[in-house]
C-alpha cells in the first residue's frame, strides 16, 4: 500500500543547545539527543518529525517531544513520530483538529498522558498489542496498523474499505485537508497501483474544508450524516454528478435521489431558502450552522420538520405554503403545527418581549433555542406542556413565569439561560419534570406558599437549593 508520508532526515546548520527551526519544526539538543519544542508559530496541518537532524556536521536522533510543544495547535491535523522516539511529555492540549497520530516506534514511547485520545493512532503491525496494553497509549480507542493508514491524494485522504458480504474493496473519503475554493471528488483513485471506486464520504471528513463548492461523483452511495455538520462555513454549493443513484442536488443543496428528503443546506447560503415542491421531509440538522439565511420557506408537501434550525442566527422568519397540511406560520414568521396548538420554532433574531398566543397548548422541542435577544416570554394559561430545551440558551431572559396550567416539563428547558435571575411556577401541584429545569440550581424558585413542601420533596424540584414562597417574589 502506498505510504501516506515518508520520513525525511533533515540537515541544517544549527546552534547547539538552543531552540532552532528546521524545516518548520523547532528543536533543542540535550545530551546529544534532539527534542521537539514549541516554535514562533503554532504547528498546523501535517507535521512530519524526522528520525535525525544534523547540526554543524553532527547528527542527532530525535528522541522526544517536550512539554507544551504542541499546546493549543488548533489547526494541527496529523503528527508522524519517528521510530527512535522514546519520550512524549506533551499532552497535545487543545489540538482540536488532530485526526491522525502515526508512531513508527516498535516500543510504545513513554508518555506523560494525552488530553484527548480521540485521534486515530497508527502503529507498526507487530507492535499493535503493545500499544493496546500500554497504560499511556491504551486510551486511544481507534488504534490501527500503519498498513491501514489512509492515503493522501491531492489533499484528500482515502481509506480502503471492504463491502459487507461481497468482499469488494472501495475507497472512502475520511478527511479533506486542502483549502481550494472548489473541491471535486474523483470517481476513482489509484492507490499502490490499483484503482478503487470512491463510494463513501465519512463523518467529519469535511470538518476543515474552507472552500465554496464541492462536487460529489456519481459513484458515491453513502454520505455520513455528520459529514457536513459543524464545518464548511464558506460552502455555498453542493453538486452531485448526473447518474448518481442515491443522491441529487438542487440549487446547491443536497437531497436524496428523488428530491423528497432535504439532507444538507450549505452553511454559506445567504438570504432566502425555499424547499422544492417535491420535498416531504427535512433531515435533522439540515440547516445547522446556516448563519447567513434570513428566511426559510417550506413547500406544501413537507410532512416532517425536526431539529433543523440550530445555528441559524440570522433567521428572521419561517414561511409555510398555505396548502401544507402539517405546518403553518403566522405573519411574524413563527412556525406552528397546522392547528397552531404547538409552537414549534421562533426565529433566533426575535427580540424584546414575546407573548405566546392563547391557542398554543404545547411549547415544542428547542422552540426558543438561541433566541438571545428575547428579554421576556409571556406564557398563557392555555399551555400545558413544555418540551425539552424549549428555552435553551435564551441568555437575555432574566426571569420566567410558568402558569398554573403547566402539567409536564421536559429536560433542561432553561439550559444555558445564563441571565436568569429567578423562576416562578404558579402550579399548586408541581408539574411532572423529566429532569432538572436548568443547570444552575441556585436560582431562586418561587412557588405557591401552600405548595412549598411539595416542591421541596418533588422529583427534580427538590434539587433547587433556593425554593421560596411566591409572596417573597421581588417587585419589578
């Protein structure tokens, strides 16, 4: 199999015993041995540490990585360690993009500990068992033989996979490191002289891609649901080649083959987005991170809208075709079910005081999530149920009052409401709680005086450390 990287001995004239740059890596010499240290700039991308360096004609083996060498290297993707390395004092703290660690050492180097073991670790095949049993290295749950290391071609990493049941091998895109404005994934790639069809795009494969356009070949039959999540902020267009039997594209967005399911809208899309008339379902998180969209309009056939609006921080209105039988939107751009008994979503740009209409009986899942500019929410007595995370991250709220009509409340409805000063619940009988109302249980909770004991003994309500009778409620 073609090797991903070749370790190259570096030769340069350096001043011994001082941190000196060599081919982008900084070293210090101690007892005739070289150690990697931090440099003037943070390490990024792919760092290949050579087995030896030459200083003033003297060759030194690279034996270790000093403490803090890679600290806060947020753009570091891969580190290749030479076979002679014996000591790693650095824990790779805050190396949030680190995907691969390749270690050529037959004996696992001594390590003081790793802050995060989520990177894939590739080691010599004969030493696999040693690494898996090593106290310092066994935290890596994804440990593989070096022979299985993904192959890099033109900035794209490919893993050779075996099709279930058939034994046929194909290529899967595992990571994209290039930063070109346009990325066109090929139908086939050649690895070690053999051609493989590209059939899959893995989860987080595009997490560092900064381009504006991606073309998916007709050969791809699987795209992980996390492939586009949390990445690609500049991406405006996703194209699918004609002839693909699993996926299609329309107006730069990704759909299933028949365009009945909207899978992903690029995060760089701006302005108004309207779903095609063929769409019946919106995939969870389809609009996640679309911070430049201002209006989202759903067509008549849409039957299912779940958690799709996270990160749509510029959204001013949601619209629904009047012919839709499942959903409706009012003149303020608020999304409801068809009979408007459930409030489903409030756009994140809404500000000031918000009054929920009296025909609403249920406040839906994440209905007000990230509505940071709303300072007050008036909940009518028609409301009986509040779903989990309903007011999550409404940081502008300083107080909230739950009416006596509320019977059931979901998980953490006030999670991350950091501006909250107090909560009032008017219900004489404590509503059913699925979990705590909020992360901060020191917030004063005001309840009817006659029900004080019930709340202090009620499941989850008892976790509040400051339950008071309503008569002590501060005056506005």
